[in-house]
C-alpha cells in the first residue's frame, strides 16, 4: 500500500500510487476559502490531509447548507474532472489544514492509463453521492440534536481531534437550522457532559455519549467510507 496522509491515496497499491505521487503538490487549505463555485472551471483536484472541505448548496434567499464533507478519507472534484472541466459543487474550506493537489489534465491521463486508480475515484464519487443522499434524509427525518451529534462525530473523525474550532453561527449555517436551535442543543449536549463549548471552540468530552445521541446516519456513512478504503484491488 501507498504512504500518504490522505487515506484514499494510501489505500492504493504501491505501484498505482507511484504513478501519481510525482505529480502531487502540497497545498495549504485556509479556513473560509472558496475552492470552487458551481459551474466554475476545474483546474486542480484536492486530496485533503488534515483540512476539511464542505460541499454546500446556496439558495436564492441567501441560505447555505452543507450536503457533504470531504476530508482525509476522500477527494474533491476528481469525479467531475474525469468527464469534464466544470465543478458541480460549491466548496468551502471548513477546517484549515493541508492537502495534496494534482492538475486536472494529469489526473485524467493517469486515470485513463491506470484502471485501479480510475476505479477508486469512481467508487469514491458513488460514496460522496450516498453521503449527500444520507444528509438529505437526515435533515428531513431526524432531530437537530441527533443531527448535531452526527455532524460533530464526522468532523472529529476527519480532524482526528476532540478539539473542534467552529462558531454556532457556522454550525447552524452548515446544518441548515436557525442559530437559536443550535445554541439550545449545544447547551443540552453540554449539560449531558458530551461536549464543552466556549467562544467558538467545542471539545468532545464523552465520545460514547455523543455516539449514543447521534442518529443512524453517522454509522451508515462511516461504513460506506470504510468499505471504500478497505476495497480489494480488482
């Protein structure tokens, strides 16, 4: 297997990774940066290491809701780059960190020549689509408390840390709910001992409790990604 901070790249056989590795360049992900707009030309593809990218939908009323989260177990815009040059998502850096990037033309050339690499990119696109579907179902069916637990757990997994920096305003925006609802639920989770919240910082203090409070969507999504990363080479 390959050696990379990005788990998707690390899941590649060593010979497949050796082909792409010389063309990867380091990139700093800065909080709040917009990496792509819907319909914008794709110039590079991102494999996050420690940073997290939010894929969001903007509504005409000004609301912005997260549909998927891409971190060190995924890649942003690779699927779109295979068949075209236009981004289908708006992407914002949710958590600062690092990533590897590769030029679109180079990624397309490598994927055309290496079926293992192309296969894992296509499979990741399917998992990303499943994540968006799961988020839509979760937002429609589950309580704000369960959704917040699920969201915090996913972010914790990708950040590899119990310390999360985010404001209630940002969390409300990503979840598509009003800020007072987020404030109320955050207080409830803090009283339960699951988290500690202060001045834009959330510390997870009871991981088991947070998992208990989460809806089924967290486990479903985690299972999708683990199957992707443990996938056998065809």
